[in-house]
C-alpha cells in the first residue's frame, strides 16, 4: 500500500470504474425479465436471470479490480 502526500490528489478516477454501473443498472431494467418464458430447468426467466446478474456483477468487479490495482 502506498501513502500519498497530504496535498496530492486522489488517483481513483479510472475510466474502468464506469464498468461498475452495469451491475447496478442491469437489474433495474425490468423489461428484461418481465416474462414467465423461457424456462430453464423448470425455473422461469426471472429466477435464472437473477443468477446471471450476480455473475455479471462478479465479472465486472473482478475486471475493475484487476485493471485498476
């Protein structure tokens, strides 16, 4: 971990941070999962799409972490 001087600006303004908006905005788009069909293994679209949103969030967080450290 590096320490910064008191008058030095922060360096957390990476464009990669914008990728973190995707896991927030994607589940808010209700038109994506406002249906009963298609079904996957008997589960409606809503349930397996929620699992996909978790995977997208993990992937985006991992990419941002690796690209900005």
